[in-house]
C-alpha cells in the first residue's frame, strides 16, 4: 500500500541537495564525536518539506516560518497555559465583551518603530480585512474593534463573549507586524520579508531553494516559556525546502543538514537508534479526517455515509503505514490532543462490513456490477476524493488513503483518489459541491472552537468555505456557539462534546489519523523544541555543541 519513489530518483535528489548545501552553507559541528561544549553562533541548516507563497499567512506552513520573525501577544506553554509574550498581562471584562492587554515597554520592530498598542490594534484590523484568512475566521462573529487606550494598553471589543480568545491568539497566525511596514511597503515586500519584533529577520529568499533567517541582535521580547533570554544563540537559520522525505533523511544522516521536518514513519526507528533527537507533536484541532459532501451525490444519504464509515478498519490501515508513530483517530470533529475531546465520538464506527452492506442495500445500492461496484438505477457507486498531494497529505497520508480506498471497495464503493498539486489545490478548484464527494484534510487549533470554523452554516450573505461537508444545521451550530461563549471550561467542553457526538451520529465526518508535526535533530544541535500551539520548530533557544 505504501507509495514509493524509485531509489535512483531519490538518490539523484539527495546528490543534488548535498551539492546545493555545500555551495550555499556549511552546517556547524562537523565531527562525529562531541565534547558537549556549547558553541555560540553558527548556522542551523534545516530541511523543511514545503515552500509557501508568503512567509506570513493563513496556512500552517506559513505559521511555522512567521513564528521565527514575528512575536505574538501571548504564548502557550507545555501545560496548555497561556503565558506572556508581547503582553505582560491580560484580562477579560466581567461581561465577557472586552479584553485588555498590557504590553511590554521598550520593544521595537526590526525597522526601528515601537511596538505600541496602536500598532497591535492596526494588526487586528488588518487581519479581519483579509491580511490573514485564518486569523479572520478565528475572530469572525466575535471581533468588533481594537482600541489603543494608551501606548501600552490594548482593548479588544467583542460582540459576544469569547473566553478562549487569549488561547487562540497563541497561534502564529496572530503574529504582530510593523504598522509602518504594512502601510509603506509593497504587498510583495511584506509577503517575502514581514517586519516583526522577533528573534530572527528574513535575510533573503531564494525561491525554490531556501530562506535565510538572520539573528536579530536587538531582540528583547522573548516569550515567558523560552529557555533563555537575550538574542538567539545561533547566527543564522538556513531554512531549506526539500520536498522528498528520503532526501531529507539522507541529508540529515550525511551531516549536510542539522534538522529535518516531517520524518517518514518508516525511518523513525532507524533515526532514533542512530542517536538523533526525535520530537513528535500531535496537532490539536481538526484531525486528518474525511468529510462527506452532504449537498449532492451519494453521500446526501446518511445511510451511505454510515456504510462508508463502517467499511473501514482505520486502526489497521494507520498502524500498518504509521508503524506506531502515527496515531489512529476515529473522531471527525477534533483530534485527541484537543481540549474537550469526545471519546464517544471517536469510537462510534468500528469496522462492521455486515452493517455496511445492510445500510447500502437499504439505501437502494443493492446491485453490483462485474467489478464488484454497487449500482443504483444503473449508476455505479463511484465517489471522488481529491487531496492536496505533498501539501495537506504527505507520503504516509497518501498510503493511508490508498488503504481507505481498498477497504471501502470490499463493500462496493469505487473511490477515485485524485492527487492534486499544491498550486491547483489552493486555487479552489476542488472546493465546490460538484467537485468532490469526499474531502480529506486537517485544521490546526488550540481549542475545540475549531468546530465553529469547520461547521458554521454557510449562507449567501456569509459563506463558509471551510464547511467542507456543506452541512448547515442549527442544532450543531447551537452546540458549538454554546461552547464558544460558556464562561466555565467544563461547560465549554461539554457543549463541544455534544457537537462532536452529533457529527459522528450523522456521519458528517470521520477521523482517520491525527496530524503530526515531527522533527529529527542532530545530536550536535541542542534545545530545538516544538512550540506548543502548532508544533512548529523553535530555533530561538537552539545551540551547537562541539
């Protein structure tokens, strides 16, 4: 079931990568033995799997990059507690309709302008006007205005209570940029090199190859959960774009890079036994799930949706491909790393092919053609599942989808997998009810409030392009809105669990596996860690040892 690239192609890619690295940079710490003595300076060579269109934006791949150069108001620690960053303290009003943030004094953007409440307020308005699509949907329906009370005091006004606002602001989509830069520079300039107050600045972007991050020597605004204070320890980070996972692993093993992202599950144990540090972050929010098109096609029938769910042994598929690294996920609403997770929803559909067959018969798909595909009124039960190949779904995920296709075929579904290149996928080609029957994908979050983004009803006046099931239901929306505004965390989670159970009961979406953020790091590079809101690499604290 595993999708494999030819060894010759992988080897050629590895040679090309090695040559490029030797020509452009030299990874610090070259010998095979280490004294453990800390080194100041040096260049971290890091191999990431995808290149975004801009450094700052609404995709997690952009968030990983912008986190290095932009600071947020607040950070999330390893215990899922919101801690200070640009803001030293914050408070929600008694009526829940406003938040007040107090900013650190003396912080400047790397263009020399001060980080003031007015600049931060400008960023909020910038996001909701389209400056960041993901920040916009997180604030949508709640945000009214941002006001600078004075230079260090920011007030956020809301239309209704939003008690988890501070939690959500820990995501890198809410990184603060220089107002002066946003107002005076071109869109392309702010795309390629956003100006923040962060630990690094964008030095140069060689499109198709790498982005070089240079240390901000005047950095003063580290988050409370950082491991040290002062500027970053290394001089630079050479953030390379290396799409092929075999090539990334080969480059790490040969010492040409110091760290890699998205470790293939088949290489996990090999790298671990080789002395590399392996980090795995299970992403909160929406898991890698399959949602059903309820607007048109065969999955408008709930029985057919349930039959598809019952046809699958997702644990068998995921364990076979993931080799114990990738967690199976039954919950189609949120992942097991998300506060307010419903175990009941996760266990709703264990494989039961007899029940799947009964449901399909009852739905009128009672005949089979010569290929074993079910038919109804002379039409085959063929369903289309496009996926973002290499962007939303990595090589392990593609192999898992192949397993889904094979298992579903045993009860009579003909699943057509359509791998879609990044540019085509993000163009919106596969976003309308007539373009797919099944949709696969994730959406990272720090709270179960992601349910509002993914399931808010879509109307002509207020369309919701993130509702991939095209399912508009006031009952489901009511559960989610209750969770979003309940003052007590237990009450929030209880409402969110009702929403997840409702999604499972009506087979609107089924979980497949949890999205991971994984790193493999050379033993000569220390204190690289994954930030706790989205699992991206943090290089601010990192240093080499001799």
